């Protein structure tokens, strides 16, 4: 068994078990009036993940020669996430744009503090990028949790990651036709098909019961297909960032997977779609 697959087979179930445990704790805290929905996830998952991801994002940006500051990237990402969370509980609508503008200005002020003008525009843009990519998208997953049970959020994440799993094993087994060779040489059309099928099955099994989202099986099937495709788009988006920085993985903190960004890239994007499909649709 290849080393990477071995690590994935060991670490993958551990990560899933940890997520399910925290989701159960978050649901329990809500059911017993100990905390608002999603607060446990924000503290134990959202902010720690943003911190780890901000460190990796700093390394990607520094590989491009941009003198970013990890603390600014983390604060900007945290601001976006907390801003979305606060809006769900009735915060003033101007809070979010204020936090976004503040994040951009924070990046610019950091250059002023060092009495330097070089890369001022880029450091401000980097802070705003972290606000949106790490903050708002993570916050969208929390918003989905607030509108639904913790188990619905878990189903969305599992459906999205099921596509990753199905695509990996199908691509390794029968993959022949490259999906986007100039961007991600390892991905194939056959792998994408296998991923979509597995994600659709997981969506139907997890989102149709009355205790979950109570979707009609046909709509759950559609949700699975769309989450799979958008999740893969999120993976390819992260690949563009890594290609631009000329690195293979965003980090090495998770053996077999790479970095934290390599794990969360697909749910970050699919979570936004899931919010519209399950909450508004």
C-alpha cells in the first residue's frame, strides 16, 4: 500500500470521528440550552482551522514574494467568520462590510507601521482575501449549522468529501481521460464520475430521513450531484493557488493529505451552495 494511501486510511477515519464528536457536542449544547447553535463549532473547529489555514496561506503568499503577516491573515479570516455568525443572530447589517474594510486597512496599516510603501496594495488585498476565502466561506458553513441541525451540516460535509474519496479511488482504478491536465494532472473524468455517484448516494442516505433535512430523494440526489461538482471546483480553485505559488500541497500538517487547506478546500465552496439549496431553495 502506498504511504500516502496508508496515511489517508488511518487519519481519515480519525478526522471524521473527531468531526462527528464535535457536531454531537454542538447539538447537545443547543438542545440543553447551554450555548447557541454553532458556538461550539465556532470555538473548537472554525477559529482553530482558520488559524492553521492562515499559516498555510501566509506560506503560499510568501512563496510569491509577498511579505504577508500571519497574524493579519488570521485576524481577517476570524473577522469574516465571526461576522457571518453574528449576522445570523441579528447583528447590524453594516457589521460585515465594516469588518471587511477593517481587515483591508489592517493589512495596509501593517506596512505603515514598518514605514514601508512597497506591496501596500497587495498586503491589503491579501488581508481582504483571507477575510473572504477563509472567513466568509467558513462562516457560511456555520450559518448552515444555525439554520439546521448539526447533523445536516455533517451530512453536507460528508457528501462533499465522499466525492473526493470516490474520485480518488475511481481515478486510480479506471481513470484514463484527464480532467484539466494543465491544472491538476491527477484528476480524470472517470474519477469525477465516480465521485459524483458516491456523493449522490451519501446525500440520499443522509439528507432524506425525517430526523435530518427531510428532502425528497430526487432533490437529495440533485443536491449530492451539485455539491460534488462545486466541491471539486473548490479543490481546483485551491490547486490554482498552489500552482501559482509553485507548491504541490498547501502544507504538511496532515500526513497523506497535505495541509489543512488541502482538506477544507472542497467544503468551503460547497457549503455556500448547500446553504442556498437547503435553506433558501
